[in-house]
């Protein structure tokens, strides 16, 4: 049994004991009352009904989803629970006979009759009390054994939850630390006594032997009366319990002390059980949060620069900022608009970090609990960083993290599902995320308020920005939430948010830019020396501010360029010429930066820029190593990095230096999850590089033989090799297995890109990837990688290639080895994988299913023609084409069901042919 469930069982049994004595006390009141004590009888009947339910709960708690904790312990507790339930039934009947029927006449006669019946039932009540005493002792034996077996496991479970919280950066679960402290305190405060008690249990086979063992120890210590007084004085048990124990053993003080000891440990068990309930709920919450969290969730936020000094502080001034007024008073949506590079993301990070934001929002919350959540779209990041699903998962993660009690209402099915640690929680669907977030907001509407900050709506990578706008509008229906969003002033946002409270950022940041320019220049000693020589030095700062036109990114780059000039001992005139040579338009400035790159590195610069621009998210640093040393050397570098950490650190520094030499400020090294990535200074750089003229210019510089997608494929293949070697002993066990999965998927995706854009497949690289994957046991490596993307196991690399849409690769394999189109009978036919999406987290491949089905059909027809056979697979493929042409989902489902019927029919009546 799970330690949480075992102690939950303990809690239920102890509640039973507590209820039992309440029942006996109430029954005794009825017995001594001449009127029949009707109010107490009603109360006692309610307690008895709860006892019956609790007894059933005890039986259920002893087994967790059919997996017994301990057979002997389970059997004993179940028998005790059944005994308790039969005892409760008997008490119900007895109490019913002692109640007055108010509908009948002759109430005095009923009172007399009940009093007489009470006298006659005195022996029965006494017998019930005696039976409960015996039951209590036996229950205590089993419960203390449960505590003995589970206290360390409970510690481990709570420690594991705390580690998970830290890894997920869930700050709200600080109560887990307090919970663990309380648990340790309860166990350690009575450590010696508990050890002695458990030692006695280990040598006892019955409650009576346990009691005798404790009594013998007490008598051996001598002065039993004094021990009893000390025990009663120091005990935390209620006075009525102590008095009952003392009265029951007037002539046996050792027995009374033993009873007190056992009763005290029942309180410890109760405390542990309460803790276990809290920890069990937290474990369920953690499982839900883990399923919501994705690795890249904090990446964009962490990459955004902090504000400089006191810049943006005006945002909280109600006389200067419309946003401050909206935060304090308004509902609905606020739109922060700004040009590319105007500093929208920096401002949003400032808002989410600054405590003054919440201080102002509390005026709007009007005494209700206030919570904020944020999401930063990033077009150059992973699919989860620029999709609606990523937005919803991040918001729901933060909402449930701030309000853990909402989890069971927001996603009841996941809350109640079996918590099996060996299985990952199922992935979230879009509709489930929307409904869960709505339920959370609706359920908390009476006592909570939420403000969501969503940055970069223009960086959303969906089919249409209207989808995102409608989603936000749909979530706005809840009265407990409002949204602050930012974007460039595109027409789609102007038409939808033009009537909402708005702030145009470039109109407000002139003073911030001046402060940044003066601060960066005046704190440089070389500029101060220049000012001492030239009175006009401050004109540089003034001119930068005037020409900035609200684009903070331009200011940042220009200041950096002037600081470089100061590093070269430029005088005022030279610095002035540098500044005048820089275009005011950001795109023109990027062209200027390109033209200023070192001509000696121009080829490598072009390759690095093309590879970064061709990547769908930040590529691996292996791209830099491939350009510097050649892709043929990447294999050796992967081995060297896996074997020697220092070699990996050295390569990182070399790569950082080389990239700075080649591309200056356009590209930079960033660290993601302990892996180095090549990233743009700003999204506008990628937009600039992807324009037709600049792309053509870079292709010409890089040379006609250079293929950026092939370089990316080889770079991620190298990273996958590193992960394979790093997973092998003695290089670190299997800690790099998940990183290998990610790198392998990236390599597969860029292989698809090569096929789509360049009409060739990196066949050798894919075969090499499969070969290295096989070095990681157990089973075929694609089973672990594509399970989430495909609704079935792939079993081999060919099936995975079909699922990923690698058409040229699949055609080449089947042309060289035609019989590979046939499959083992225990594995699904290849046609099944054409329907699957093996790269579910990557950009969608157009018409992937239809073209792959046609490819397999043509290969099957060619096999029939070559070997003069007519295989049933031809008809199977014909049916698949009908599915693709179905006009609606109902027809499509019917066609697929019919095909599955044909497939089953083939398996039943045609055993000679293997399946395909």
C-alpha cells in the first residue's frame, strides 16, 4: 500500500475508535435517563451511521487499486472493519428501541416503557463496551505496525514531492516543508518510547501480549503509582480519556500507564494520518502540474533583459500611465502596443516582477485573493512557446500552482485517476485545457481575482491570429479575470483591441532612453575622459535619443557600438562619424551590421546566419562547431565532450568567441537546460534575415554547396550522439536519455525539411541516427520517442520514418529492400503509421498523410508487378484513399471502421500472407 493510503487507513480506523466511545457514552446517557434522552439518541444515531460508512472506508483503504499492502495486515484490518460494521448495526437497533415515537399517543407510557427497556438492556450496553475495548486494543496493534512500516516511506514520499516542486519552481508549495517538519517532530518527539513500543510489538502476537509486555517493563521500573501520576500529568490526552483509563485500572496502575502509552501513540498516528491526507492531495496536485509543465516554459522569460536602473517606473504613476489606472480599477482587457524593438517584453517582465503591480491590483481585487500569471510568446522558440496550447498549459499551471485547492474542481478526472508513478500522465488536449481553465476561474470567482499578462501576441505561430484573439475573449467571460496583452500595432489587433484601454509604448519611453544612454556612457571611464577633453561629448547622447524614434533595441545596439569605439580610443569626431553612419531604421541598421562584418569571416558568418534563420527554434551549438571544424569532425567532438567535461567547457568558450567574431550582435550563445543554443539578439533579426533579398545575399556568400537544413540535421545528430555516449557508463548513467529523444526528433525534423525544400534525403545521417539509438537499451529506441506522437508503438525505424513523413527515405529503403514493406504478424502494417504524426510538437507537414499513403500504394503495386503477385494490401490502400476523400468526420470514421473490418477479415481468413 502507498504510505499515504496506509496512513489514510489508519486515520479512518482511529476515527472509528473515537466514534465508538462517543456512541457508548451517548448510550449510557440514554440508559440513565428517565425521559429516554431523545436529543442524544438522535445525535448518537447520526454518529453510528457515520461509523457504518467509516467501517466500509476502512475496508476500501486497505487495498490500493487491487494491490495489497500486506496480506496478513489487510486481512486482519478487514475483519476488524467488518466486525465494527456489525457492531454498528447492533447499536443502531438498540438505539432505535430507546427512541420515542412522537406520532403516537401516551407519551408518558412510552417514557416508562423506554426506561424499563433501558434497564433490561444494561447488560447488553456493558457487553458492547467490553467488546469495543477489545477491538480498540487490537486496532492499535495493527495501526502502530502500519506506522512502523510507513513512517520512513512517508518521509521519502514527501521529500520526493519537495524535490519535484523545486524542479518545477512551484513556490506556493512551501507548506510541504512545514508538513515534513511537523512529521519529523511528531515522530522524533516520542522517538525512544516509540522504539520501545515497536520492539514490544515485534515480539508480541496479540494485543494482550503487547499490554503484558508494556506492563512488565513498567513494573520492572518500580514505583508504579508515581509513574501513573507522571504519565497523567505529562499526557496530552483529554481528561475524560485519562479518567476512564485510571478508573478501569484502579488496582492496576501498570495497566493504566500502558493504556496511556498506547492512547498517546494513537494521537501520533492521527497526526500522521492527517499529514498523509494533505500529502496525498499534494501528490495528486504535483502529478497534474507535472503534466502541464513543459521544459521550455521559463526560457523566454529568462532571456528577456532586466530594466535599467529606474526605467519604466512611470508605469505605476496614475497621472502618467493609463495602465496604472486600469490595474487599479478596470475589468476586461488592456492593450500595450509598440513597434518592433520598443521594449514591450522588457516592460512586461518588469510588471510581473515588481511588487507594486500586485499592490495596485489589490484595489481592483477589493479584498479578494489576488493572483497573477504570465506568458511570453516567442516565435523563435519551440511550438509550445508560440501556440495556444502552450499559453493555456502555462496559465493553468500558474493558476493551480497559486490555488492548489482548485485542482480537483478544474480537472476532476485527472484528480481522481489512479496515481501510478511508473506511468506518465496523459498529454492535454486543447479542449480539455480550455474547459479546465474556465472551471478554475468560475469556481474561484467568489473569493479570487486573476490578472493575466500575455506578451507578444504577434509572435503567435498559429494559422490565424483571430483564433488567439477569440480564445482570450472567451476566457474574459469569467468575472474573476482580466487580461493585459501586448503586440505590435498590426491591423488585426487594431481592429479588435482599438476600443480597449491602450498605451503606445514608444510615446512614453523617451526619458527612459535618455536615462539608459546617459547611464551607460557616463559610467564608462573612457567616456568621462572624453568629456574632460571635449565639451560636446554629451551631444552624442542627445542625438541617439532624438534618432531612436521609440525603438529601445536600436538604442541598445547604438550604445554598444559607441562603447566599442571608446574601446578603440576613438575621439569625438570618430564617434560622431560612427553614429552618423548608423541608419535610424532598424532593418537598415541590420543591413549596416551585415556590411560591417569581418570580410575574412564572411562565409562562416553567412552559414551561421542561414542556419539560425532556417531553424524553427534555437539550434544547437553544434552548428557553430560544424562550421568551424567541419561536420565530419562532429562525431569525434561528441565523444570528446561526453568523456571530458573540461573539453565541453573549452568548446563552449571557443564557440562563443567564434560566433561573436562572425556575427557580432546579430547572434549570441544562450543556455537552455544545460545545453548551449544559438539565438538571435531579437526576433526582428530573424525577420530581417528571412526577407527575400537578404536570404539570397547570404546564400551567395555561403556558397552554392551549403545547405543550412542539412547542417542542422547533422548538428542535432551530433548532439544525439553526445547524449548516447553520456548515457553510457562511466559517463553518467541514463540521465541523458530524454535529451537524446529531443535531439533525435530535431534531427528527424530537419531531415524532413531537406526532403521538402531540397528534394533529397540525408540517408546516411538517418541510418547513423538509428544505429546510435540502438546502443541505448532496452528495445528499439523509437518506441520510447514516438509513443506520444503516435497512437501506437513504431517497433522499428522504418515505421517511425513513415510516421514522420520521410517520403524519399522510405521510398529508397523499399526500393532497395522491397520485402520490408511486409511486417511481422505481431506488428501493425506500415499503412497505420501513415496516419500518425511522429513529430507532433513540430511544424505541421502539408499533405503528409495523403502523400505517404500514395507512396506506400505505389510501392505495393510495384511489388505486385515485379513478382507477379496481387497482394491484399493494394485494396487496403484503396480504402485509405477513400478515407482521405471523405467529406466529413462521420463519413471518415465509417470508412476507417470499414477498413479495419477488412483488415480483421484478412487476418481471420488469409493466414498465408504476412501483413504489411
